[in-house]
C-alpha cells in the first residue's frame, strides 16, 4: 500500500522503514528499496499508484544498509539504473564489504548476508550531481556514502537516515547506527545551509512531512 504525499510522490510504509515512489517528469523513480522481503510490497505499490514494474527507470539509494537495499532483487531483469553515493557503491555491488573496524560497518556486514548484489547497473554519485530533477547532496556520517536527494521542481527532499522522525520531530542518526555522529551533525548543518526550500521531507524512518520539511529540518540543525 502506498500513501500519496503530493500529486507525484507516494510513500511506502514498510513496517519500520520507508521507501518512496516519484513520478519525476515521467521518469518513474524509486527512492530506497526496503528489506529483502519487501519486494512484493514495492511492486504492488507501483501498480497501486497506476504504473507497471516496467515503468520504473531508476532507483535512488540514499545509502547502503540492509533495510534500504534489500528489496533491489525485485527489480532484477527490469531495465533500470541504480544510483548511490560513491563511497557506498562498492558495498551495493558486492565488490567490497563494510569495514569491521567500525561498529556500524560490522552491523552492515551482518545485514549484508541477507542481500544479494543487484543485476542492474549501479552508478556512483558525487556531491552536486543531478539525476532527473534531483540534485545529490553528500551527507556522510550514517554511512560514508550517505546522500540526500532534493528536487527543487517537486519541492521534495529524501533524507534517508540523515535524520529520523519521532513524534513529529527530527533527530540525527544516533551513535549505534552511524559511522560517525560528528559527521552526521556536520552533514545536517551543511545540508540546511545549502539546499533550496522544500515542502515534502521523506525520511527513512518515521512519518514523512507533507509540508514545511526544510523549516523543520532547520529547527533540528539549530540544536546541533
């Protein structure tokens, strides 16, 4: 089941983690892919929104984590491209494994045992690159290659696990789930300083905001 956030954006509430479907000027885009058992829900949501699986042109991953890349296998055989921050790209393809020297990296290794590398091409992104109407913002800390995607045209930002919603407020990614919480705080502040205003804010966890997303993120940044 998907919930409309605007005329062009739908929210998947996947029981603990979120994904999003976006009609980006005719280019159907999935933002994040849930866990390995969410494939059927992702495909069902595409149809519920009025599209077919073959209509999906791209997947934008905010980062490599079990609960954000697990459903990619549902798109094997579909003609699409997967985009992800450069520092996380080799984890997605399976060419490298997260480092055991970091507690979060060790958690990623455990989760990675349940994920298989996608068949689709994976394109690494750097700060400032564009994909359709989206601009990529490098926001490391939760993972080294964590990125956020902002569409000024759609007035929307997809924040991954940079912050998480809890009871109507946003909180930065905590120590247990992050490579470096200092980097997380710096990324939140830097992101707020450089992005254009947006209404819809889609977080990886919690309830997304339909209105006032940039203002509410700015309130969080002011506390860091």
